[in-house]
C-alpha cells in the first residue's frame, strides 16, 4: 500500500503542507511518481524523520524564547 501525504502527516502529528514542504526541501525521503505524486518508499522512516525534524525545531524555538527573556 502506498501512503499519501495526508496519511504520513496524520501519523507524524503535523499538517500535510508540512510534509510537502519538507519533501520539497529534500529533508525527508521521498520520490515523485509519473503523475507527480509524492511517494514514500519507507513510510515509517519518513514519519520518524519528520518527528525528529519537528522536535529539533521545537527545541530551537524553546532555546530562542529562553534567551529572549
């Protein structure tokens, strides 16, 4: 079964547009099929990659807000 952007987003607890942006920036593992759809060869790995990226981004934001106080 092929996973859609929406399915990946749901499992990673993020918005589908976030998945699209990360794919466009080549930050997550994906391919484009002949119809122009994003496909994820290893959906579980992709979900883990997204979660790690979001957690690191949140950690950076936390550090930024702490230094501003």
